[in-house]
C-alpha cells in the first residue's frame, strides 16, 4: 500500500459513505469468506479459477461466515467475473477455436463455449448457483464478441 501527502481525489464518489466494496477470490475458503462477510458489499468469484460447480460451496462459506457475525447473507452480492466466452457451432468447435486463437492457457471447464443456447445454459447455471452478476473477459479489440454477447445472449436474461 502507498500513502501520499497532499493528494486530492476528485470527483468524489456519489455513493455514501463510499462506493461498494467487492472482494474477489478464487474460491471462498473460510478465511476469504470471513473477510467478505466482515468487510464487503459483494463477493466476486474468479471465472479464471472457479468452476460453476464450486459456486454453491463458495456461497455457502460466505453464508456461514455471515451467520457467525450476525449478518444477513442476502446483503452480500455475488458476481462471477472474467468469464471466458467463445461462440461456436458446438462446445467442442468453440474450444478448438479458442485454443487456436488465444495465447492464454485456458481451462476448458471454466469457459463458456458453444452456441448462444449452450452459453445461456451455463449462465443460467451460474444464476441458479447464486450469482447476481456475470462479467465477461473480452479483449478490447474483439467488438464482434461484444456484439454477439449483447445481441444473442443478453436478451435471454431481460
């Protein structure tokens, strides 16, 4: 952490007393869950490290930590961040395309792959497992992917 003298941050946040504080973890292990319960407005599960199947475990850890301090767990938002998405004719074809075009090493089970129907089903599973929000990891130059998410996926959830 850094401290600076005579530094002003402007404009000031609109939120009172401060902007929401979200804590991101790979999983909600007990220590991280306690930190979320005590300090945060929300928990961000990492889409690069947390499987959809692990979300109920993480959410359960946060619920338990909230109960231990007398906090209502519904006060803690839950988001899945950095979800890797690749459209394709089917999940296998999407995975092949992602593997061919991405220099990053990805874990297939953590990616949202396939048709809009396939991807929507995974998003729905996240929602069923407690996620209030999902953000996608999209390269700045990939406007085509942004358009597909906006026009093929998002309308299914309004």
